[in-house]
C-alpha cells in the first residue's frame, strides 16, 4: 500500500464537499491521521456525488425534477463509471478520480461500491419496504456498505469480517436515524422507507405520511426506528477495538453525534419535523470528547478481553 498522500487538488475538492455536505462527518474526519482523513474524505465525496447524480441535487440540496428516463440513464452511467474507476481507467470526473485513488490504495473489493449503487437503484425503482428487514436491506445498501468501506480505508482487512460486521452495524444505525429524522421530507418526495406493516399498524396511509394530522402516529414510528437503531449502535462500539486509536476516536465521535440526533427526534415527538434536527457545535465538541474516552476504552480495557457475541441482529455480511 502506498504511503504517498493523494493529489492535493483531489484532497481539497473532497474536503470542501464533506464540509458542505455533512458537518457531522467533517468534524469527525478531522480526528483521522492525514492519510486516513484524505482517503475517507475522497470516499465520502464519491458517495455524495453518486447520491446527488441520482437525486438531481447539489450536496444534498436543491432537488431538481428529473425525467425517469434520464434518472435511469444516470444510474447506468454510475455503474459504468464505478467499474471503470475500480479497473483503474483514467477519468476527468474529480469524484471518480478520487474514488479510483482510494480504491486502488486500499484494495477495496468491488462488491461494496457496486452494492452502494444498487441502493440508489432501489430509489430509482421506487421500491417499497414491507417489513423492517426490507428497510434494513435498503439501509445496508446506502449506509451499511459505506461503513464497511470506511473501515477498510481505516486499515481493517477485507477478510476481518468480525470488525467489518460491527462497521456495517454502525452504518445501519446511522441510516435508521436518518430515516427517522427525514420521514416527512422523504415522504414529500415520494420516498417511504418506513415498513408498510408498521404504517398499517399505526393507521397511517402510505400516501399521507407527511400529512399534519398523522404527526403523532409518525412520531411513534420514528421512535420505533430509533429504538431499532440502538442495538446496532451498541454492537458497533465493539468494532472500535479493531481500529487505530485516531480512527476509533473519529468513529466514536460520529457515533455519538448521530445517536444524539435520534435522541432529539424522539424527544421532540410530533414537532420533530418543524425544523431539521441537528446538533450544535458545542454538542459536537462534547460528543467528540466522549468519543475520545470511548476510543481509549476500546484501545485498553476492551482490547484485552473477548468482545461479547454479536446479538442476533439482521446482517448482510
């Protein structure tokens, strides 16, 4: 594996993307060592770019209405560009040039980036989710697999399935939290990730999830999502012991920030969608300090004892 840092232009462009697209991830990434930070930011920039291409957005904002045929064409293009980048082919697209560097330097297995694109294909197809297991399958494709790729960027071997499974769990927890926070906004864009059987049990019509009269019931469903995320957050903590200390600190900090978002969604109840739930700079700082203590525990007390068996949770790997 080369120790040379990637080209400064790619690093800077990726850093700007992450700072604009996810302040939570940007704050956590600052804790990485320089090589890991550069690679993590370039991988994130590629993930963000692919998402924006499908949604017709810029850094997750200003959604543009796209013709279904154009969206399908864009999806085909993402598959082709991703496979070309994995094969080392040159490209003028900064996001794919960055991804090509990361994939080569970290020996990223093809399975994982392709499964991320499969997740975007689910949105293009307008897939509906009947059960929580169906929702978790979507979470794997758009977030669990990102957790796995990030773990590999941090130095985890592709055959270390125990650690990668914990990284998957953190991605699943993150996405369940995201779904809870964005239920109403997603529904307004005709994207329903809540399980259909949950909606039926709560007497919420699928075509009226965003309706104000269903806010109390939707708040109850958001609570269920946040509760479903908790065992995945707990499982993910045991993956910290397999990471270098600075990487473990960054991951633990991000874990704390996202988990706090879920806590806030539940606390606000039916008012959770009056404005976007987020954490303040002061809260991020406190959670980063707490993440440092968690990482220190992972490097000391946790490292010298066998981790508890992973609970019988849904898993893709």
